[in-house]
C-alpha cells in the first residue's frame, strides 16, 4: 500500500533562517506531488505541485521554493524565513492520471 | 475562479444524531469532489471521492452526494459518535486549474 511521510512534525525557526521540509511517498511510482499551506481561519492554499522529477509549478509567488530531486521525494525550502511563513504545511500525492489526493500528517512551522 | 463554501462553519450535536454537512461550489465544471476529515494538528484523511458522473458514494456511516448542476454536495453522517468530532473539508478538482480547491471546513463536535 502507499504511504506518505512528512517531517518534521513541528518546527520553530527564527526569522531569516533557512527552511527545508521533506516529503516522501512509498508504494507508488511517478506520483503527482503537492505542497499546501493551511493558515488559521483560511482554507488550504496550493503552493507547488510536481508531475515529475525536476518539474515544479508554483501557484503563488512567495518566499518559498520546491524541488523534486527523486521520483518520490518533494522538498519545500526557503533561504530566509519571514514571520508570515508560519503555518501548517501539508504534503500530498495523487497517482499519475488520478485526481484523488492523499495527505501527509503535516508540519507545524512557527517563525519567531 | 472556483470558490468552495462550507456551511455551517461549526456544528455541535449530541451523540446518536444524524447530521448533514454542506458544500457548495461556484463553477460546475468539476472532475470530482473529495471529502476529507482533519483532526486537530493533523493531516487530512480522505473520506470519499465522488466523480463528476456519480451522484453519491457511501462508506460505512458516511454518505456523500453530488449535484453538479446546482454546485452542491452534502456529507451525511449517520448515528454520530464522539469519535466523529473533527473538521470536515470538501474540495473540488477542476481540470483547468490543475489542483484541488478547498472550502474552509466545518468543525463538528459530537457530545457524549
């Protein structure tokens, strides 16, 4: 069966520090991968999605970037965090050709 | 631009009650609609996926319906239990947008 792993679960980082959140999927090949952010009182916002290695689409201009160095690995990064980057970050995957999405357990990021 | 609205934002019911959660969307040109459950501080768990050609899907005590022409979906929960307490999110997939558009969720509390 397919599983998705996302880490760390919680993270407290100072303003201006770098960020790296990692997500991996097991049990499937060539998945579509997504990074979402969930802010308090707001819906989930799609940040990036990828349909293959090295293929990244950005939905919202921001202080973040994403990379997909391997088929089932998706990384969310920032060179310098802002206070406004605080939030709950969720990684998700869907099978190639499918639109049914499955989510990881999320990372709570607090920028101080 | 697709917008998804969930009403009510919060709902509190006594254990054993049957209840209905509502989801509406502005653009009826969707591929599918997915209902999720989110426990506090956790990721999203997929509950039901309804393809645009389907009218309803059932899983245990859950039944989701879709009226694409009117832009509405309902999630029916039978014989509610305290363990059903969570936030329920609906999301629609519109092919032209390439990603899931989420509502802000309904926070359900089932009192023993």
